[in-house]
C-alpha cells in the first residue's frame, strides 16, 4: 500500500476517501473520541451548531481537503524530483489520532488556512515582487487565527518564514500586518457584538487515558519516523537546490510553532489536540524516510504499526466514560 502512494500514481488519492470514511464509521460505532454538537470555532463558536452526523461528515471532508491540498503543495513546489502521494496518506493516518478528524472544529479549519498560507509563501521568489503572495499568505493566517486564536502568537515566526525567502521590504511588511489583521478585526467585532467569550480549551473534557495512550504511543512511532526522515533529509539536502533548502527551513519553523502550541496544550489544558498542527509539516518531512535505501523498510514497518494501532484502539482501548 505504501508503495502505491510513493509512486507517481494520482489514482492513489482515490483510496483516501475510503480511509477517512472507515475511521469516521469506526468512531461512530465505537466512540473512542469525544463527539459534540457544539464545536469550538474560536471567534465564531456560536455561528455554527450542527448534529453529530453533520459534524463528523464535515470533519472527514476537511481532512480530505487538507490532505490533498498539502500533497499538491508538496508536488507542485518540487520537494522531490518526482510526484509522490504519500504525504496525503501520512496526513490522514496521523490525524486519525486527534478529535478534529471525527468532529469538525476550529483547529481543523485553522489547518486548512495554514496550508493555504504555506502555498502562498512557497510561491515567493527572491527577486520577484511578492506583495500579493505576502498579503494573501498573511490573510489566510489571519483567518486561521479567527478559528484558532493561538495562531495570533505565531505572527513573528510567520514574518521570519517570509524573510527566509525574501529580503525585508517595508511595503510587504505593512501588507503582512494588514492581511493578518483584517480577518481578526471582523472576528473581534463579531465577538463584541454578540457578547461572546473565547474558550482556549479545545475539549470540555479530556481523559488521562487518551493522553497516556494516544500521545505516548504516537510520540514513539512518529518520533522514530521523524528521526529517520531527518537523517534521510540531511543526505538529500547536500545535493538539493537553494530554494528547496529555504522551503525546508520554513517547514522547520512551522514545526517549532506547532510543537510550542502542543506543549502549552499539555501543560495548561491537559490535552494534546494542538499537537495536531505538527502534522502539516511532519507529513512533508516524514516522506523522506520512506525514500532512503537503508531506512525505507524500517519506516514502512513503523508506519504499518501506526496504521494497525489507529484501528485496533477502537476495539481494545475504549476510554472509560467520565462522570
């Protein structure tokens, strides 16, 4: 199966809806992950209230959109010398360990706009006017922040991402601020007008069981894949273009931001949901671990173990209902 996604076969994407549908149906039948009619959409939390089924359907739909979009960015910006579709599979399987997969929320929608932001940043060029891409990228980041307010604190890192590719230009810096603030201005007006309050805790209830199982097991499995991917990437970077090196630096900055948010989530809210932001950049970096001659077999084995655990846990590790 991994070989199918590693090769240049766009038809592999047709398998993704079956993966997503399978996970969603499993969680409906064996409710391992918390499902709620009310969803935390950041500034817009009172704007949408669906049903269990609608929230699950929308969650699965946006998982597919994010997976395919992320893979398109990976291929169109030539992270490899040929097309590969393993990024989409990695994103789907790794996201299956988080609540956002099974019920749409602001964190999942924020991921959609962060992916759109990356697509704009990767279009920037050293000596070409980048005002449109900078404005669009920061506008998407601002929209992401309205769905997940923690993104607001990443603004300085987002500026650093742009400066990796382009020199500092005052007009572009001003457009970055404007693009980032416009969605937030509308969101604050909405928040004030309807007298709503922000809730920085993604889930109302969190279980220590899930924290110990999902987090620790996935940390070990994906940590191994990341280590192998990093070793593989280091060898590839020696012969890669300057542009690819800059793109990888942007990916590492996004990892830093997402990891910081995840630590805050664990320390202050006793949840792991914000670590799901890591899966956007990790899905790109983990790809390299499957392409290395020495590490490819180990990476495939570890990934298959992750897939097996992502399914088995629904039958074996059902969390105890909280009173």
